[in-house]
C-alpha cells in the first residue's frame, strides 16, 4: 500500500490513501511445469523431444529438474532457474515416460494485456491469495490507472501491452516477487533482456501513477481502450426480457444495475464492504456477482439537451440466471439507501432490472414526485402566453395593487424565454441534474478527448478506433 498522507487522515477527508486501488493479477504463465503450456497437455518427460518455436521469444520459469531426450531452443529466450530447477539429458531411458513424443511449448505471443479474461482482481494481496476475487465490468477487469499489477512470483509470462495510448499507466507492477513503483526503475527493467521477453507491443506499461486519492472512487481510465478490450470478448446471447448494458461492459447482461449519486461523505471501499457484509453473505444472495465502480455518464436534460459527463457509482448485479435474484438485491440495496443513505453520503439511488422493472415502479420511491415536478414546470411555462392573452383582453385583472404595472405581451414572452432558459440551466431535477455529482478529479473530462488524438513531443498522433486491429496511426509530423 502506498503511504497515506498524514494530513488527509487528520482532516478525515479520506480513509485510505489509495481508495479503491485494487490488485490485479495476470493469470496465464509460461512456466515449464504448467501442463496447459504444452501441446500434448502434459509436461514432457525423459523420452520426449522438447521443442520451442525457433522464431518466438519466450521466458520460461523452470521450478524443478526435468529430464529430456532432446531440446530445441528458440533464437531468443531464457530459462529462469531458481535453485532446484534445471535439466538432465536422458538417452530415451525414462521407464515412466512411454514412447517419446515431440512436445511443443505453446505460443504465448498473442496474449493481450487488454483481455479481461486474463486477469483476476482483489481488494488486497491477502484476498488475492485466498481466491476472494472481485467481479467487475470488462473495462475494469483489466488494470486501471491506479491499480497494482501482479505477475505471480515464481512464474514467467509474456504479455502484449499494445494500447491505443502511448503508455499503459498503473500504480505498480510486481514481477518475480519484485515490486516496481518507481518509473525510472521500471523503465530500466523493461529495457533488460528479461523485460523485453516478458513485455512486448507498441506501448509499454508505466508505473508510478498516483493512486486514487478520492475516497468516493476514481474513473478506471480504460475507456480509451474500450474497443480493444471488447475485441477479445465473446458475448453470450441473453434471454431476459430487457437485457441491460452496464457502462464499461462489452456485453448485455441479465440482472440489475443500481445507480448511486453520492456526496462528499461517500467512501466506495466502505460501501463495498457494507454490501458484502449486509447482503452477499446471505444464503439467498450466494449466487450474486457484484461489481461496483465510479463511472462517467453523459447526462441529458429531459432526454434532449446533452450535459457534460457526471460521475456516479454503478453497481452491476448478476445472478447467472434470469436476473430475478439480482433484482431482489437491487430492491434491498435501495431500501438500505432510504434508511441509511444520509449517513453513507448517498444522495440518491435508482435501479433498472432486466425484467423491465425499475425503481420507478415500486412503492416508496420519489420518481412520481419528480415527474410531477417536471410536468408542473412545463404547464407553467406553456400557460404563460395564454395568461398574457387573457391579460390583454382584460379577462383577467391583476388584483388591486396599483403599483404593479401589467406586463405587455412581448415582455411576458421575454420572461417566458427567461424561464425556459432558467429551466435549461438551473432547474434542479433530482434525477437528471446533480450539480454536486460533477467529477472531483481534475482533468477527468480530458480523458475522452485524449482517446483518439494525442499530442506528444514528436508530433500529433491520430488513432482511428475503427482500425484498431491494424494499429493504423498517422503521424502528422512524419
Ligand atoms: C497454468 O496456466 C493456466 C492458463 O494459463 C492457468 O489458468 C493456471 O492457473 C496455471 N496453473 C498453475 C498451477 O499455475
């Protein structure tokens, strides 16, 4: 864990120095002992001929001593031999091995950093060890900019870190038990022989990104690579009535999405733990996968006028089935928000379920009031011209207050425009407009724009997301 600035603790502004920084561990390895790395499905034995593709670069961790008949090595590669690891040559006389075959080491060349299936996430190193993994949307299954990345100690690997951006920022990277959190040290490692065998691609990871210092959570920062991430995902067909599409996910899901608006007292880690303890331990919610994160959403006023992206907390609930259990949990979470929301820094919550139900349907919510308020405003606005006409015709007289001059039709029009203008910009609709929900992270609006065009000292790089696969990039300065 990074050091917590003492002043923050004193001020009570944030409970943890790096709120919501997770540990993300790379799953595959290029270990000699891992039978999935061999085409024959098992580790070669003494009568086998071991073959590595000549043209492939690979780093191979060898934990114990293996006897082989013959070994064909690649042009560029390395064996990592801890004490106790090594090879002996048997001349085909391994009685437990049967007839020797040619055992081919599988190719790890195509394994991509931005493949969500190749990572597992946990809140702490301890959780990672104990297999207490967190579920998250696809974009956040891949390391976020404030996460700690682990390649298992005692394992070798090869990962393609090609990205839509010049670098892949994370807080730290651990390789073979050594943790790099200083940028210069890690850059030096990437240039080493091992580093070049382990990491390849057009972009490199960079460490030393500051952790997330906002207790309410931080934006993951992977939306720039959304197409790249989703290119590795195959979506299963969904059979529920109204599949949902969570922000940051590649596929539609059956389940429920709870959206939470928060204020300054909200702490995403404590709230995740609260839901864990209150609900996920219950037998009825055993099957639930819960993914919680801060997401940025473009908002619309009355569904028409686009607003800037606002941050909110998205909770994705999946039950692996129809979504009915997820919906029940969503309702329970909303009840908890109604009872305790003000103590938790939560100012509002809604849900959508794949059954078609939303928080607007049930009793005990205020959607009706909100809709009523919106219509009320519209009726007042629409009624003003009529009122003006009636004034003009003398049908309506102002109450006897001689100091008030009756406004002319044109000035009423103007004031009507003012009211409309006012509703566009200043009307506080609790559902659509949360001025306090603006992201508190400086420069957060910039991330979207930085996706496709980047300014670097060497020139302007333009990357068309539609041509991701081909890495098309036009360097205007050539
Ligand atoms: C072997 O590799 C597979 C796939 O890369 C991985 O899921 C598994 O955990 C590895 N086995 C061990 C014992 O590390």
